[in-house]
C-alpha cells in the first residue's frame, strides 16, 4: 500500500507543478485582456493626442477602452482591473537622454509605483524619435495600433509570441515572396552596397523616396510591404535602431529587427537585413 501511495504522489506532484507553472505564464496573466478596460493615456501633447484619439476610435477593436489623462493613470496604475496603452520614452545605456518613443501596453497591478518598467508589459513598439519626431509616425499610426492588437491576441494564445516579442513576427517574412516590397531610400544604411542594391532590383524590391513609400501606406495598397525605421534624431554609440516591414493593407508585421548603433553599424537597414530580405524572395 505504501508503494502505491508513493506512486500516486509521484504522479500528482508533477501535474500540480505543471499547473502552477502554467498559472505564472504571460499567456495566463493576460487572459482577461479582452474583458478588461484598456485606458488609453493621453500625454498632454495636443498634436499627438488628437490623432491618437482619432485612430483609437477608428481602429481599436479587441477590448473596451476609455481615454484618460496622465494624472488618472497615476491614480489607477496599481489596479489590475485595467490595462494601459500609452506613449513612453526609452533611454538605453550610454544615452544621456531618452532617444525613442514607444507605444507601450501594460497591465495595472502591484509594483506600478516603482515605474512602468515594473508593470507587466504586453508589448512595446518603438515608433518615433523622442526629441524630434519626423511626422512619419502619424502616417503609420493605424498600422502600429493594429500590430499591437494582433500581437496582444497572439500572446494570449501562445507564450512563444508573448515572450518572443515583436521579433516573433519575423517568421512571416518567409511567406512574403509573392508580395511587393517597398523600401524608402532614407531607411537604408550607408553600408548597403551597390551589389545589394542591384540584387534588390533583380528580386522585385522597389527603392523609392520616403514620400512615395509613405503613400503606399496611406493608400493601403494590397499585396505590398513598406519599410519603417525608428531611430533617435541624434543617435549616439549605444542607441538602438529598429527596422520593420509592414503590410500596407492588413498591417501585418513581417520583419522586426533591432541593432545597436556604433562604429560597425550605422542607422537604417543594414547589409545583413537586406540579405535576409533578398533571401526570402527565393
């Protein structure tokens, strides 16, 4: 009988441990997202707030939402019954000031008094320079909001997406061989070679100016990916550069990569990024 009890316990314990591990995963922690209110935090910048409100009203679809001020956020951030979507500033090591703005979605709860970095982050998407935004981010804002929503839903289904972050979308690039790719000349690193530029052309990748590239996004041209780069207006060694390829109609993210800016890597899509994109066309 004693052996039987030990055998039964040996079966129950791993199951209990597995259940406990599942409870603590990100997937489970955010499983209530669609039932809870998302507080969309307005930062007091009228120019951005007006556009932000318009795009949320037009395209936020995965949870009930309400707009709130920064003051209201401070009052509610410890409440786990709320999620918060807001523009935040990111400062990396070696930077003397924040270099980038992010669209960040977090869950309220204990520890929020220590700062946003101590809140449960669902996703954080870099979208503009912190000091001098170019205005291009407003063209892409509807796409960014859809990327955030799609990633949130994917994270609720699979911890691979939740913990992998936006880079987990890179698997989509292998399915883009029949899509047209538009890359803004301003999004390319100076290190991209003429040979690579020729290969881009040979593989149906169109290089154009920023205004024309943005028009593809504005028009929602089907079957098309367009480039976007988020970098500080005055990057220093140690700043990060983020590169994306986004479907102009569905707003699906096909490529998301970052690199640290330094002597060996400048701003924009690097030669290795271009090689990956070209390889996906074969």
